[in-house]
């Protein structure tokens, strides 16, 4: 796909109606904003990474005072982890009920229990660099079926680092640039049901796609500026981000060939709107959760058909 299309279309629906600017492409798939999730007791904290454990509890990377916030499946705010080793949490993923968080100031990837007990760190604390055992503001995680850990690294190193299940570096690929296998801010990473690695090459306005060994396969140049990625078991991928031409924010749903199925979202501070659609999680029923990195909130959207 060589032509860029608008990321979010205009429309008139909001609130309890269809999500603002909901648009379907050969599909009747649409979403509506859920005003009842989360509850009113939710704190206003800049929200970055988001995921859920096997019990349906939602975890959100916040700030130094609220490093990881938790919500019940019904949206009740359950509190946050105590202040500790996360001065600047960013990406958050849960794998086998272990919580992985990247921290931009520590330049590390950290593994915790669901209760917030630190188990493992990758990288050297507050020692940024581009050596195999160093990060420079890492951003996100993806996990392969074989147990490999892929880390997008990130704001400065513009590369992907793959660790084996033994937590030793297996492979590294990527460098600064706009060519194949080159990046300009690697902001998110995901592995699809097709075992391909999807990398949000944010400032190059594309998603690059690789095999599990880091071999370049193809890229999508029609997805705006991608911030967050989430792949589903039924061979779909959600992308949240912004169209830099129109400044519209929102969510794209695509199949793994890159065909857009639907899109929704709009810029603003009202219900169902975003100032920074930073990260995305989709539960098994298809409900979409968006962490907003500027407003300081998480919003949920429900499929309506």
C-alpha cells in the first residue's frame, strides 16, 4: 500500500451513540463509548501502557506516584502499586500473569508479580547505552509462543532487542533512518496470530513487519503516526495514534494483510475523545480500552455489532 489515506474520518456521533467518527470499510463493525467504565473514583493520571491479567483485572502504567493502577473488570478503581522502582513507567504488558513494565528514566525493562513485587530487571539501572545489555528509553514488549521477549528500544536506540526465555539477548535489529529495518522512534511492538512482529515506527509514520528472527517482510504506510498496537487471536490488529496531516486521533482495526476494517475516534477532552491515544488493550469480548497519555484517563469502547 503506497498511498496514505486519512486515519480518522469526520462524523457527528458521540457519547452513548457510536464512537465519534466511527467509520466502517466493507464492514458493519462499529464501536460506542462506554460512559460507565471506569467508575467516578478513577484518578486523573497520565496513562501510558495498558493490559489485563487472566482474571480480567486491568493494569495501567501511570506516573511516579501511581506507577501501576488497577481496575476491576467492572471498572472499579482498586488502587495502585506503592511508590518504588518506577520513576517513569511507560509500556506495560502482562504475560503468564507476570507484569512487565519499561521505565524511561531507569532505562530498564522490569518484571513484577501481579501485586507489584519486583522479580527481574533487564538492562542497567540508569545507565543508558546501545550495548546489548543496555537500553535507552525502552517503550514496549511482545512475547512469542516460544517464550522470547521482544522489547522496542525505543525513544533513542531505534531498535528491537529480543531476549530468550533465559533472559539472555538472542538478537538485535534496527538503526536510525527511514529505510527497511530502520526506525525513527520505536514506540510499540506486537506479535500477531501469524507469528509476525509488528513494530510501530512512529516518526516514520508506518508499521514495519518482520519475522520472528528480525527479517524485514513488509510495511504499512497508511496508518498515520502509530502509538500503540494490539493483536488479537482472530488475526486482527488494533492501532491507536494520530494522523499528522489532519491532527485527528483515534483507533484503526485492520486484518493482518493491512486492510482497514473500521476506525473510530476524535481529538478532544469530551467523552470518547482523546488528546493522546497512547496505548490500547482489547479483551476477549472485543471491548477496547485506550490509555490517554495527556488527559490522564482510560476509556472503554464497546462493539455494537
